[in-house]
C-alpha cells in the first residue's frame, strides 16, 4: 500500500497557493510544509494515475491488483515483464478464448515459444447439399512446443494452461519435442 515517502517533493506547494502576505510566517511555513509532505504521495499518484492503471507502467505492487480487474492470475514467481504481458494482453486473450489464436497467444505469453497447434475442427461452404463436412467428428487439439531441452521443460505448467484455454469438451495433448537447429524458438520457456 502507498504511504508517506519522507522528503518527497510536491509539484504544488501549499504555501505558493496563498497570498504573498502569508509568505515569511515561520509557523505557517512549517505547518504547510508538513501538509505538503503528507499530500505529496497523494498528489503525485493522482497526477500519474493513468500510468498507475496501465500494465506496462504500473508499479509492481499494483500489477496483481490490475490483474484482478481483467480476471487473470499472475504468478509472482515469474519475471515482472512476463507478468505485465499477461495483464496487458488479458482482454484480447479473453475475446479469443477457445480459438486457435487464443490458445497460441496464451502459450506464447506463458512460454515465449511459438506453438504448433493442430486441431480437428474446420469450416467450409458448399452450394451442394450433403457435401462432406470438414474436420473430424471427434474434437481434439494437439499443442507441440519445440524447446532446446525437453527434459528440463515444465510440462505440467503448459498442460494446466492448455486445459484452461481449450473448451471443456475438447480433449487435448501437449507434446514437448527437442528443437532442431532450423527451429526458431523465441524463448527457453519455463523451467
């Protein structure tokens, strides 16, 4: 929680708000400087409120609070840049939830790796009645991640994420495979 910060300067000293006749009064100057010291954190917070409410610039202690606003959980063990990305992209990811794009975005934010996603679904249009339906009758999703060292990769965390992101009726499989030299992995993922 925010509190007093000793010696924090104020951008709007109270003494300067008074008529000049009161300048030079020692008691009044001391009294107003004490009020200035108490009000400085409040005024600076209000002056910087948009920065406090944006996930990219909010102080770290407010980030978990902002995450509650957008209905996401941030793991405090993660680096602050990753926590900020989770909060900043939450609304877009909620809108895409249950789609291939939404699943890919969630895996990218969590691991820093571009996933390969295959699924049973599909859409098609035909002017012929009784045309073959795309996809398969049984739904499924496979998420494949290419990582430098599959043995050290935290598979459980990714499986938990995928389970939360795919629709409840869709079975899923997570594959963690070794990256080859030609594969471009953006990050090393969770360990």
